[in-house]
């Protein structure tokens, strides 16, 4: 029952303190932004470095995987190239068509 009697005072003082706190918040906002900005830039720099590092590692991994998969196929590719070259050299040449 006592809180019903003190309710108007609580509301008035609460609203007054809220208005005062909002004023301090508006005044303090630029200082908080100046404090926040370097950390945001640092976070962006760390993310950029991490992304570049991941791209480099991914490219190296793909390159190594390609080499690991390609090296066993080199003898087969050389054999296929030799057969192609031999077939090309042994193919009869076609002369020019006679003029009409």
C-alpha cells in the first residue's frame, strides 16, 4: 500500500533522472564514438589480415592437391603425347587440291 502512496513521487523523480541521464548520454556519445572507432578499425584490420591469410592458405592447399593428383598422371600423359606425336608423324600428308 505504501508504494501506491509514493508512486507519483517515484514517477516524477524517475522521469527527471531519465531526462538528466539522456542529456549526459547525448553529451557523452561523441566521446564514446571516439573511443570505439580505433577498436572498430583494429577489428577490421584483423579480419582483413585473417581473410588474406585464409585465401593464401586455400590457394596453397589447392596447388598442393593439384600437384599430388597430377604427378602420378605424368607418365600416362607422356605416353599419350608420344602416341599422338607418332600418329601425327605417320599420317600421310594431304596435298593441295588440283585447280579446276
